[in-house]
C-alpha cells in the first residue's frame, strides 16, 4: 500500500502554532492532504460576488509544496451568504459553517433546473487558480446532513455534474469524487441518501467514490463497524461506479468524549486503518490532526504538537502497511481478528487483535493466542519488538500486534 493511503485532515492551527505534521515536535508520516475545516471553503474564498480571497488556500498549497506534499484533495462546501437562497438559515450553523451556508445558490431550482451560474463561476475560478497544484476535487462535504446541505438531491446532482464538467475543462488530469456521504443518524445516512442521489441524476462519471467512515463508540460501535459502512457505500452505487476507487475522506471516533481511554484510542486508529485497507479503501484521511477535541493525535503546547499514544499508534501502523501487500483479508475467528500481508524480502506479517478485550486506567485485558510457528517476533503499537519462540502462546488484546517471520 502506498503512503497516500495515510491521509490527514489538518487543523487550521497547523499553519500557525502547531507546525507541519512532517516536521513538528513528533514527525508523522502521511502521503495525502485534505483541505476541509481549514478555512478554505467557498464561503471563505468568495466573500462577495466577483471577489476572491485566495490567501487562505495559497497558504496551504505553499506549505504543502515546501514540505514535499503534492497529493492534495480540496473539498467543496459552505455556500457564501451573498449566494445563498436563505442566508439567515440557522440550520447550517455548526462549528465551522455559518448561517445560510447549507442552502443552494439562488439560481438553482429545487428540481435541479436553473442556470447554476453562481456555482459554476466559483468552480471555474478555483480550478483555474489551483490548476497543477490541486489534482483531486471532492464535490461536497456530507450532503446528507442538513447542516451541510439543506437543498434537494436533484440540486446536488446538478451541481456535481456542473463541477465535473467545469473542472475537467480546466484540467483534464484532475479527478473528481462523488459527494462525501456520512452516517448522521435517522434517514440522514449513506443507505438512504446515496441511492436517492443517483436516482435524482447523480453523476456516474465521477472518478472516485468518497464517503466518511465515522464509527461512534458512544453508540456501541467498535472499529470493526467500519466494514459495514464500506459495504453500505458499495451497495448504494450504480454499476458505472462499482469499480471506481473508494476513499474514506474523513473519519475517526469523533469527539474525544466518545472514546476517552488512550489505549482504546490507539487500538481504534490501528484497527480502522487495517480494516479499511482490507475492505479495498484506497485512501483514509484521519480527522483531525492538531484538533484537541476530536480524534486527537497530538498534544499542543505553545509551539508544536507532540504525538500522543494515538499518534504513535498511527505511526506504527503506517510502518506496518506502507509498502506491504494484502495477502489475506481481515477476518475474525470468534472475537480474534487477523490480517495477513507481505512485504519485500519475503517478510510475512500478521496483525492480530481480540475485539472482546478492553482497557482502562493504563492496563488492558488480554487473551491467549497461538501464532503459526513461522513467526519469530511481534511488534506492538508503541514500536517495541519482542522475540518469541516458534509455537509459543502470546497474549493479545484490543490493540493490534504484528507478528513477523523474520
């Protein structure tokens, strides 16, 4: 798996106090960058009709180039107040989006008809401004949530079609994703929204299928639930998109209060990356590097952001996966999961964990596992390698360990 599988949604403070993840207090490997919740929305960049402020976007693009990152995904969302058909709509107001930002532009009718000139003009402007610097474009952020999109599926289908055509006319090498759906509760979820979107004329020419694979421990969901989320996405796709790359462009356990134990957080991040790789997901962007309240990977303290136990687990699992090839998909035998993969040089790896085990107060419960006699050592999520005698039992818990044959 290439490093691009490990994607990051950065916090805006990365450009000010936190520092770039590659070069901060604790270097963190990642191969792809997503611009969302980075003060680069349509609302931020197009404050008035015909007026653009590209400074926030350019700051990110310049920082990426300076740090050797060229794989960038830009996510569209947040209609500016001047363009919104309901600029006072409080439905839209959440942490990073203002009133009216979830409502369609004024020149787009509920059935998807209308000129859609306002939207196309912005897409044209940003695509031209960033040509050669942004290759991947995500049409909309979580349109199945009213806080993100209070319009119709037909309107979103029209906007996606227009965005695809405009972006391709500017840069034929650019790749465009489907709108990124998420399970938001009730009928605001992938299973209901995605089929309806395509029935309303959603563009099947998209190059990539994107979704948000949030798993919520507060609702009793373990990391393994992400496999169900991926299956739901696949089941909602028309045949024309069934063979397209699938990307999870935003996910974590959500607010830290939903999963507060650091050992379980470390287990979660490792299992999410292993399981989605096994399910055929080609990119997974963690949300959010630098955020101290959601999916926290590092602790800020003045200048810089030092990786915490979860960040360390992210680093270790990236070392396990990058450059490796999946040999046997992740599967469970009772509560014990295993994922087999190989690496150059004849290295055989087996990631194993027991989903029935738990952690608390700095200690974790375990069960006894008997590895195949080909394995001579195992590595844990802290980066510690332990030598074992072939055929000897090993204790496994909620946090995956990696068996190695050499």
